[in-house]
C-alpha cells in the first residue's frame, strides 16, 4: 500500500458521489473503489458526461445496491449472480455504479484477477475519506506504470480469461496515450485469434470506442500490427497486396488509412472546410444512431474500409490501366457481413450501406460539364438520409487519392459546398415543408390514396426543390398541365412491369 496523495484525496473528498458512497459504506462493512475511476483520477483525467464507478463489497451486492439506488434515484440491474449495476441520469450525466463481490478472499486477490496493472488499483471507502492514512492498494506496480505511461497486462493469461481484453488494450492505450509494453504486445499477437470467440455485441462496443478516439488512425494501425484487425475484418488483409495505380498516389492499404486520417482532419475543423454548414454537420455527426454509435463513427469506419471490394475486382486493361469495376457492390457485400458479425442495428447498417454503395457518386457528378438543379435533386433523392455522410466521405476519399494541394481537389471541395447548400436549402425544405400536400391532390383533383398519388407527390417535391414551382397556386397549375402525362407514364410503367414478371415466370 502507498499513502494517497493530498491531491488525489481531495479529488475523492470533493466528489459528491464518492462521498455519499463512503458514508453508506461506513455502515456496510469493507468496500473498495477499484479500477478505472482510481486510474483516471490519479492521471488527472476528468470524466465527460459519464461517471463509471466499480465497487467491491464484502456483503450481499443487491442489498447495498438497493441503498445506492434509493439515494441516487437509480435503476438496479442484475448483471450476474455476483454483480448488480445502478444506473441513473443526474443533471445530464450518466452515472453507472457496478457493485460486486470480491474475486478471492482479499482485495489483493481480487485485484490480481483484473486485466492491466493500471486497473488493479483500489482505495478503501468504508473507513472514511477524512482519514489521513487512506492508502492506494497497488499489489502489481500499477502506480509505477502510470508514471511511465505504460500499459501492462497482469499476466498473459488475462487474454485467455476474456479475449475482449485484446481490444481493450488498444483502446486504453489510445485513450490514455500510453504505450503497450513489449511482453503485453507479444501476448496480444500470440492470442489474437481468440478475439474470434468474443461475444459480438461486446466486440462492437469496444471497436466503436476505438473508432471514437481522437485521433483513431493510430489505434487502427495498432490493431493491424497486433494482428487483431484481420480477425475483425479478414477481408481487409487483401488491401495490403494492391499497389498504387493512377490516379491513386498511395498503395491501397495506405490509401485506406489516409482516407480515415482525412475524415479525422475534416471532423477536427469542419468550419475551415465547410464554413456555411459546419454547425449542423457537427451536430448531425455527433448524434447517436444507435446505442454507443454515432454517425461520425460510422463515417470513420467506412472511410477505412470503403475500398475493401477492390482486391477482388482488380483488372488490368489492354492499355495498362488498372480498373476496379463494381468494387462498390463487392465491398457492400463484405461490409454487410461485417455489420452482421458486429450485430449492428438497422440504422447503422443502412448508413454503412449508403456510404459504401454511393461513395463515388458525388465525384462522378462533379465531372459532368454542367450539373443542373434537377440532377442535384435526383442525386439526393437516391442517396437518402446518408447524403451528408457520403459528401464528406467523397471529400476525404479524393484528398487521400490525389492530395489536398491539387487544383482538382479544390474544385471538388467547392462543388461539395454547393451540393450541401442545395441539400439544406432546397432539397430538405421540399421534403419537410411541401408546397402541395396529398390532401390538396385528393381535394382538388380527386386522386385516390395509393401508389400513383405517391408518384405525383414525388414529382411535386422535385419541382419545388428546383424552384419550378414556388407556391401552392403554381403547384396546382403545374399539376393541371402535367397530370395526364404522368398518369400515362405510370400506367405504361406498370404494364411493362407486368410483362417482365410474366416473362420471368
């Protein structure tokens, strides 16, 4: 044991949650605060919108958990026979308190069963924080590792006991800006195949915490060096065998990493690159599309893997040009398998699919001689909700391909700014606040609810977005002029579909 520093003790005493738990523990027998909270406070790291506390207690966890839940207004969840979790929202913060029995007869035995030395630290709470003799329990040298900024496994076998710790090592090293010590690195490489048996949901959570690191590219490179990335995404290994070919200045794996770095450069200063749209983009990218997964994190994941279909589709033309016909669809199949392995939900999976399927569309459109408002509208109609992320990916992909100092890249950035302007001011308004509604079509023209009504509304939204109509009256006049032509086209389309289905049958 080592005496706790005055600064560390003051931090504990000034934390209202720790102070309350210490008072409750005084009536409940031995209780220790262990793990990440102790580590982070010793490093001077403050929590951001979330407080995680791990308690080891020598009594029934549920009984103490009920007392904790009552004081903090928390919900009590049973994680297993030995552990309960109290969850509460307090003043916009997430409070999570895990309460469990010790693993072993002493706190030292319990700490010996943890993962890394810097997490094998404890402070006793039930004896009172006002006691000047409060000590940090450190049986494995975690304090010295904190000073050396070193991440060290307690033993190589910690990865056998829980393979998810393989990913956690990379994430913690990235979060703390620590280096993984050599013996731990070798143990991770040796046991990397064990990651395949870890629960998919836990792998997903740990992987996205790595992706959310700022920056995350160094951690992704660590995953690769430690042989973990090829367990997570076996298909990515083939990227390393594809050399650079015009217009790409980098081999394919380096291009993939550079695309990720470019996304991170963009996210770090959206105001510089998209000054008119940075605020709403920042808000959108930071939103959680499912628990623990933001739109920005999905953008970064696809940035790394957007060309995963290229090795399979690479061909060399008679004139020597290297082509990758259909690599988007091949890549889409690979990424959909990854989404399934990670147990991603519908929204995150749809965003991955949207970016991958359409990631070349903005660049192809920018190379047209002229781009009409109608062409922009139809682009966004097809891209759907993934449109903003696809535009940002296009920026990062081209920067990684040709560099950020090239005139072609500057022109593309200007084009993307114009697309974003149209998307926000014209396209989204036509979808959210249409000039002509379905009720108007039913009332004025006697149209019945059904597929044809939907077709007419789609035509009207497009006309509104490209400023062909600017009021309800103009919209109604436009319908009178076009309705019969739209009806004939709709009937011909239905007839063609019936013939095609008949021939296929």
